[in-house]
């Protein structure tokens, strides 16, 4: 029998794209989207959707049974910048959501879980260049602490209860179909929207703040590839390092200037600078390459090309419709 998949957090930056890709592979009837708020028109209109607060364990169980769910992609979370504004809520949501889903697998009600971690598990004492899989992890943000704790619990549930949980430490993600939800790497999406609409952008990170990033289609592909890999190939059950592109605000603005000649960037760093300064600049993902054949496809140039072409089309279509 074919697996039925529940995506929790389908209205977010990743969920709104992941649902559409999963439905292409598994069929509209087999991928159920869910979130605390309604999702995009594409997600809502072409497949089933449930309103779900993931901290509501009883409703989660009802939905899992109703749709005969065997896999959950858990994307609901509070990201780094927003988490600093409400530390109790961020800790509560990021941890309770994970336990609710891990416990469903422990009870053998579901078979497989995807749960994303982040480069935020690293901190100021971590080596910044080509950060290894196994290294110092002393995060100093509530988001990073919750992701590191989550990784330890994933590995614990795998070892003690045989729970098939798979995880990636996503870098900052950049896509044109959806907007980011309150992270430190959000500038790298906002810059494209502002460049196309206003020819100018004020970055909340300073010009030389290099961070690990990834184009969304690489990230979605990695997510589906790790979930579809044979059980025995997934040897790391905390979370895999994953690497795409590293750049800073000045480098991405130079690339955008190749498409938008009079584009101007200004810098006005805020509290997110401190978070960014605590994170690595580049990531060593050799275990993901070796274990499940991961390979990224996008660099700064081809990612920028795709972002600009697609966002220009999107804004043109929106203005034509008015
Ligand atoms: P997002 O903020 O865009 O989306 C999160 C979604 O969760 C939102 O649609 C929100 O409505 C939903 N949500 C919030 N509270 C909920 C609740 N109680 N019940 C159900 N849904 C709830 O986040 P995203 O960027 O799509 O990130 C998804 C996951 O990937 C998160 O775990 C995040 O930490 C991780 N991640 C994201 C990035 C990135 O750059 N986007 C990088 C590293 C890791
Ligand atoms: N993009 C995420 C953030 O900035 C990294 O996990 O919070």
C-alpha cells in the first residue's frame, strides 16, 4: 500500500514548496498539508488540507488516523530571529512538536519522520570555515539550542526505539515561490524582492557577513532524497550537514547588479547581526555526499538568474492581473 504523507507547517517558506513537489511524486491524494493557518491557493486547491496546531496531540492523532498517515514531514517551528523575541513560545513549539511526532513513531502509529535542523546548532566557538559534521556545538540562540536538543532527541529515539527519523541541517534557504518566516538569513530573499520592486535594499546584516545558503530547489531535492534513501544508508540519525553556496550581502548585491544595473544596497545592521556572527561561513557536507549521494546543483550565479527571471515574471503577472 502506498504511504500517505502529512506535512506539518505547509504554509511556510519550505512547506509551501515541499507539498507541491511531494504531490508530483506521490499524488495529490497521498500528501496532506497542514498548518495553524491556511496555506497558498496551490496547496489548498490541489489536495487535502487540515488546520492543525501541532502542539494539540489529540488532533494530530485524529488527523493521522483519518488519513492513514505513515510519514510526517515536521516543518512547524519558530525561526532564529522570531525566537529571540519570544523565547518561551519558541522553545515550547520547537520541542513539543518534535516530541508529539517522535512519540507517534515510537508507538508504531507512523513509520518515518523528516525533521529539519539548522546551521544554528553551531555557535561562536565552532570552526567557521568548512564546519565539520562533528565539532563544537555551543549555540547561543534559543532557536539553536532547540535545534541541538532536537537532534539529540532524534538520535535517542532512533537508538532506543528504532524510530526512522531523518534530518538535515539546512543552511539559509532562498526561493522565489515563498517568503521566509522570521530567520536571520531572510535578507537573502528580501533583497531580490526589493531589487525588482524598488532598485534598492537596506540589509540588516553587514556587507561582509558570509553565511551558508542554499537555493530552495536544491533543499527540496535533498529533503526528498534523504527520505527516499534506503534505511541503512542513513547512518547519522541526529542531523546531516548540508552545503550549498556561501556568500555575503555585498557578493549577492554584485550578482544582482548584473541583472538590475542601477541596483543599490545600503547596510543597517540590527540584532540579527549578532546571530549571524555566531554561525559558520561554510559547511563540510562530505557525510551527506558519501552516505546518500547528496550533490548540490546551484551556485550564486545560476541561483540569481533563476530568482530574477521568476520574480520578474511573478510581479509582472500580478500587475497584469490588476
Ligand atoms: P516558516 O516560518 O516559513 O514556516 C513555519 C510554518 O509553521 C508556518 O507556516 C507557521 O504557520 C507554522 N506553524 C507555526 N506554529 C504552528 C503550530 N503550532 N502548528 C502548526 N503549524 C505551525 O519556516 P520554514 O522556513 O518553512 O522552516 C521550516 C523548518 O525548516 C523549520 O523547522 C526551520 O527551523 C527549518 N529551517 C529553515 C531554514 C530556512 O532558511 N527557511 C533553515 C534552516 C532550518
Ligand atoms: N534560515 C534560518 C534562520 O535564519 C536558519 O535556520 O533562522
